[in-house]
């Protein structure tokens, strides 16, 4: 599972309400993951889109045949009053699910009336349901999982292993908990990915014979495709800049993938720069100040609300017979980091930095690169 952001909060209500020791998990669900991997390989090419929310599970669910089906319940609050929606759900628990006191106490503990977004999920065609509540700036989800067989009172059941035994602070940001079914089997699926890259971890646990199966994992990676989304440019370098910018972003992305996001060595692109060129870039870097958090120059056009992320670097960019200072980093806003790159280009004019270009370079999901199945390793606690 990817670690996406720090300080995230997860609630495992089943444990906190004293359900006791969790029963042994059923046999491994590897055949389900093997079949899932085969269907991922058979997916048609994805549309060029830099948004990564439409992952393999959503794309499989959109395919005919119903091999993957995901819960499509509407949001309970739906822009209305959270308190009213919470009361309506309470009534439903009492009347439709004949919920006893422990289940109602668990529902109270979620504090739905405090706001956020909430859904009443169902696990495929089974009688297992869940209330999902998403709150906070990190969009963190908590789950209340219960079984509501027809004609019997609802009862709390153990949270899926990915929740009960998952990484602390999971199910925030780009870490999804999906309720549905795979190959006809009711299943809870965790799908997570880095905020900047089309690399997905899919962890699947089926509900069989009244218990969760041991999770299995499918790792899916797609190639990256870089293309210019927005361009602000003036001067002789503009003709050569688009192709160079896409290659710059691809080179930096490859470096980050191989060495780790903020542990990469100094970034270089193209032929080695002369000492005079390096001195020029170093002077510009001092004059423009820290690249991280700075805004993309738009040369008088409408300003972009996004800023350079923490991975921003300054490097010599040699184009059209001149050396410029290039500033490259992921597009970000606050703590959120996006797949796209920003590229700013500066010259030196009368001893001052002169912005000559600002580009948004979209990173899109390209062809499938790899798919493989592996046993799920329960995350180790931090520290």
C-alpha cells in the first residue's frame, strides 16, 4: 500500500466496540486476484487524462459483463442538512435493519451530524453493508461494517482486513475503500496510488462463509505520457520548447522513480553546460528565491492558482543557442500534489531574472506497463 500523507486518521469501530478477538481468516483469495489481473490486462487503452481517480477498478466496473461491480449508492447528505440525514439513517437502522443497541451505539459514534460526506454501502449482493463517512481536508474515510440478513437484526462484524490490519492513517486522499463484488464474490477492495503516478495497489478480500478471506494484492503500473497542457512563452525558444519540455518532464519523472521523491541527485538535462552557463543559472536561482511554493510565470496572462511542489529543482536549460534557468516541479496546491509538472524558464536581463516561459506539462496514463499478483503483506506500524 502506498503511503500518501501524514497525520491521517482511521477509525476501526469494530475493535473499539469490544467485538473481541477476530476469528481466523478464511483461505487466501489468490484466484480472485489472478482473475482480476487477467481482466486488467484485457482492458482497452485508457483515455488521455492526467486525473488518476479513474483507476483499474472503476474502469473494470464500466466494462460489460459485470466481472467487477462497485457500490453506486448516492451520497446521503447530497448537499442537504447532515443532521437530518443522520436522523433518517438512524430511523432506517431501527426499522429496516432492526438494529440492536450495539449497532446504534456504533452509528452514534460516527457522529454523522458533524458533517462531511456519507454513504450507505452494500457488499455486492450479500447482506453485508457499511456506512462510510469521509471528513477533513485529507478526505479520510471511516467505516462502520455490519451484516443485515433478511428477517434478522443487524449485527456488527469485523472490519475488512485492509481496515482492521492496514496501515495507520489509511483511506485518505488517494487510498480508496471500495465495496462491491469481483467474479460474483462479495468483496472489499482497497485501491491506492501515489498522487503523482499511475501505479496502483489493489488489495482484495472476499466475504465467504461469514468471514473475510486473507487479502491478496494486484499491483498495476502504467506508462507515463507527457504533453503540453498550457503554454505561456515569448522569444526564440518557443518553437523548440514544447518537445524539450515533455522530454524534461519524462527525464525528471524517471529520476524520481528510480531514486525516491526528495532524495534524487541534482537534475541535469541535455548536454553538459559550460561554467559560464552554470554561473548564470546559479545567479538566477539566487535572485528568484526558493522554487518550492512559487507560482508559475504566466507572462501577463491569467495567473495559475497552482504552485511548484516540494520536489521543484532549478537546472540549466539550453535551447535555441542560449542557456536559461529552468524550474521544474510537480503542480501543487497546499498539501495536494498532482501528476502534472510545471516548467518555468528564466533568462537574465539587466542583472535581473526575466521570465520567458511558463508551461503546464500534463502527465497522463499511457499503455499498461506491468501487472502482477502477490500475497498481501500486513503493513508494519511506523516506528
